[in-house]
């Protein structure tokens, strides 16, 4: 399985502050670990299919990571809150 971080993901992570930024990175790495090895999900990470090939991973109530999972490729697209994800999906 291949993993790619889009520039939009990198930009969106920069908008978070200190500890939140580190938490987003940690969740993304956990997602890679889980998806690449078909491991059980950790209770704190909610994985949900949103629309077509788009999925989200939640960490707590605020932080969400949007990614596209197509075959053997997982593209991390955006990190943000519920409204950021909703806005992105509305415009595709």
C-alpha cells in the first residue's frame, strides 16, 4: 500500500497550533500503521467512509483527517474540523 501526503494536507496541518499539530501528525502515522497492516482500530480514532473514495479519521471531537483510499493508494488531503471537511466535500 502506498501513502501520499498532498500539499493541501501539509498546509492545513500548519494552521493548527503546537500540541494540536503534533496530535494530527500522530493520528496520521497511526492511520498509516493501521491501514497498512489491517490492524484493529484504536478506540480514540474513528474511521468513517464519507463519500465515494473519501474517508475520515477523527481524533477527539475537533481534529479530523480527510483522505482518499483508492486501491493501494491512500492520499491524505486535509486536516481540520467538521466544517472544513464538509466544505471540502461540498466543492468536489
